[in-house]
C-alpha cells in the first residue's frame, strides 16, 4: 500500500512518514499544496493524508481539484483544533475522514487502516483467504493460526494482494503501489518477492495469470 503525506510542518511530516513506514506502507511526502496536488494527480496512491493549512495551495483546494479530476483515492484531512468549519468544508470537498491536531499517531494509523480496507471492500480489520489471515491492526500474517515471518517487502506485497484478493493485479500495479516514488522500480523484483512469498504461504494461493499479473485466491473456491 502506498500513501502520500501532505503536511507543511517538517517535524510533523517526518513523524507521519516514519510512523507509516514502520506500519509497513510505502510513503511519499510533500511539504506544500502544489507539490502535494501534483503527486496526488500523477501517482496512484492507496490513501492520502492531507493537511488543510498549506502554503502555495490550501488543502481544501487541493482536494477539490483532485475530485474534479476524478482522483478518487481515500483522503484523510488534518484540521486545526476547534476549526469545525474546516472539517465541514473538507468533508464537503470530498474528504473521507478527518483528524484534528494535535493527534495521537495511533489514531492516524487506525483511520488509515480503515480507509484502506473500506476502499478495497473489506469491513473488518482481518482479511482472510483460505487459511491465510492478515490482521491489518497488528500487521501480522498467520496460516492456520501460526504466525508467518515476512520481510517488509514481502509483507507489503501480501497485504496488497490480500486487500485485492480474487482479482488479477498487474505487475505494474504492484510496482506502483508497493514502492516510494524514488525507489528504483524494477518490475523483476516483484517476481522475486512473489517467489519468496510462495515459499511462505501455501504456494497455489498466488496464481500467475500469463500476460496479466497475479491473483491471490483460494484454489478451493475455483470451479
Ligand atoms: Ca499546516
């Protein structure tokens, strides 16, 4: 899952990026509205954390512009305390949720998890596929109840496939959603990580669909 943080306070921006990285997300960040708008307009993010008070272009305008241009990724806005009117304006501009400053990082993480699973069509924090279970709250994966140890890139990959299970995900989509903007994006590495994952989860759950990509599905459910 790849996220964008748009926040002009450099310390807060850094803290958000660090916490989201630790939680297993690929994160890009911008320090002003114009740069944030550009990134959200040109890169496919799974969710965005957008401050409302921003230099060069305010958060409400950034959001309105994205929505006008059919950019439909979930957006969590950050509002100043006691500015109820910002919350209303933000939600009306197309925000999916808000958090008021100052906030606890845990709240941001919980809201991001909820936005990600909702937008992928999952109502609960645990996503299952046969014996494979992803607890999005703890970022743990179990198979038949036993914990599986995954490296961070393997986890990102499996988490994306689990959120989008039962559909074919192309290699390009995976590259775009698993890595930061300045990461050296070689789609062959995806194949390597798929290979590693297949050794850690029941191998027949990740299917290669020739010429199209991969899909994670329970082979028992296929006719
Ligand atoms: Ca600000």
